[in-house]
């Protein structure tokens, strides 16, 4: 009954804590004049602990309520990831929950194999599985062939995706020494941003849950996509350049 009335519940819990404090104070005074059983305080401690636990539950409810208010108010929800393991763990979960589209970039000098973490490998493997379980969905990935390692990964991508009709890969020219800010856009509703450092293991990231911001990133992605080359043609062009150089 009390749980149905949050204000009454808070009042009762506060009252219990106040009474516990009063009892303790009274005991310290009365014990100077009369003898009080040694274990009298066990009951007070027990009741106080229950009250504290209940109040902590209220804090959790308040946190969830605050998140609901944020989502309803139109404020963007931003999550920061201090390391790439946690980043790819959440990204992998978002891929599983996606329903319509995945727009991805991997424009850097390191292939996925350079990320020595199970979460990263699971993420890249789940992309192909998602295509198979979502035949009406689509995956668009933009990568680069900036070095022999990335060329090898591009050739592997051709073999792994040529039988998947809804997995599209394009190549962009990225010959700079610094990495691209890579993206993963889920259902055009949330954006993962990988902030690449010198080493793959130093990658950190952000997650933005906001439809309007996601739409802006989709436009940016489509701009890069339109100026990129289909994977097979990119590989053929790369091989042609290498042959001429030899």
C-alpha cells in the first residue's frame, strides 16, 4: 500500500531514520542512569539498514526517471567510452538491435585484426549475420586501401560479402598520415564516433542518441559515399597502380 504512494513512502523512511538517531541519542543519555540491555541497538541497526536500502532504491528510480525525462525533453544523450573494448561492446549490441540500416566507416591504416579484443571481432562478424537475418535491411561500409594490410583486408571483404546482396562496400582515397574520424550510424537514430589515436588500442569513442544529429551524420556519410569507389573497382585500380610501379 505504502509503495503506491511515493511521498508517503519517503516520509515513513525518513521518519525511521530520524527515530533511529533519536533512540541512539536517548540511549547515550539514559544509559548513564539506568542499565539498558546490551543488544537493544541490534533492532535499531536492522531497521535503519532496511530504511537505507529502501532509500537507495529510490535513488535508482530517480536515475531512471531522469533518463526518461531527458529522452522526452529532446536533449541528446551522449555516452563517452574511455577505451575501445567498451565502445565495441555497446556498438555490437546496437548492431544486434538494429532493424533497418547500418552505415559504417573504417578509414584508417589498421585493419580490424589489429584490435586485439574479442568485442571487436564479434562486432565485425555480427555485421554479416545481421545482413542474413535482415534481408530487407542494408549495410553500407566505407573503407580505404591505404597500405598492403588494408588491401588484403579489402580482398577478404570481397570474398566475404560478394554473396550477401545487402552488404555494400566502397573505397575512398585516404592517403593522409592521420586517421579519419570513423562512424557507425544505427538505423539513422544513433551515432557511434571512434576517436582514433596513433595505435588502434588507444581508440576512444562517443555514442550520441539523437535523431536530428544522426540525420546530419547520415548526410555527411552519403556525401563521402557518393565520392567513393565500389570495392572491386577500387581493388582493380590499386592492383593496376602496383603493376605499373613494378
